[in-house]
C-alpha cells in the first residue's frame, strides 16, 4: 500500500464563518482534505460551502452526516442548492443512533446520493456488515476510534472485498498539554457508549490507544496509520474552540506532512 494521505477534521459546531477562516491555512499546509462532522448544532454542508468559496484545491468531506436525522433526499437537495463542488466532495454518511433498519437505511442513502450525482460516498462504520456495505456499495469507509494495527486489518479486509474502496480513519489528536483534558473527556464519553465500548473490547484496546495524545507521539502515529489506511484524519482537539487555537494546531502539525 502506498503512503496514506493526511487530512484534518474539525467540528461542525464551530460554524461556517470560523471554519472558513481556518480553511486557507489547512490548504496552504498541504492537508489532503478538510473533514467537518455534522451535528445538531453544526451543519457540515453549510460549512463546506463556506470553505469551497475560500479555497481552490482543498478537498471537502463530511464526517459524517447521520441519515436518521437528515434524509438522503434532504442531503442531496442541500448539496445542489449550496453549489458544493462535486469534484472536491466526499460525502460521509452514517446510520445515526437508530439501530433498527440501519443497514437498509444506509444502503438506500447511498443509492439516493449516487442517483443525485454525488460521485464519492463513504460510510462511517464500526461493525463488519456496515463496513462491507461501504466497500461494496459506496466508495469506501470511514473508521473511527481504531488503533493502527486494527486499522490495517480492517483496511486489508475491505480492499479484499473491493480493491478501489477508500479506507479513512478519524483519529482524535491533541498536540499541546492544555488540550489533554478535553481529549480525555471525549475519550471517556465515547468509551461509555455501549456500541463503542463493545468495539474497544472486541479489538482488545483501551479507548485512549486510538488517540494521539501529544506532539511527541505524532510522527510515530502518522507513520503507523499512513502505512495502514488510505487516509488518516487528524480530528483536532484544542484547548478552546477559537480560530487561533485551530490555526496553531495546523501550524504545529504541518511539518509532519512532508
């Protein structure tokens, strides 16, 4: 496998204006893609539309839009109305919190988005059935809270199903000591969710093993992840949600991209 790409992930709750202020620095630093997660208080599609207006090459991705909260038809209509550049767009979707009918819901969403002209859809997936769905029916899979060794195992299995499947992994990353408390809090929160707790147990790892906890661990983690998957997304965890804090994160991680 060739060396995977390195991308940056931001919280949609920052808002389109703030994310658009950060995006040019992300592009200039050489990150592959800017991923924005979609939350009830953060519209990833609106944010990416703002980013598209201030960048030229930077790829755009959602990580991920839950299709139990926003239907595929609604998502497709918003992509069109916002004029998102399809040549730069990867639309990450997930099943959301509703467990019943999750696979069918995601499969339908993939079909709807493809029919609407969205060329690249990836599926946020924990379990093997959902990962297979992403490899077989979409353009790939977004892994989350997975350490490098298991990322390689899952990526190899997905590439065996579909050699062209794109496998990316979201990795929570703190660079400065002041951000550690927020990283620890988010790690504990996810470890308390039954589906994630079960997944950590299946993999035989602690949730903290799937994160990058300081600057000294960055280079080694990037080497391990980029050897394992097609793309690592550094989900930035900073001391406070200010534009300057995220710009500082970009400045400190950029030297590792070379």
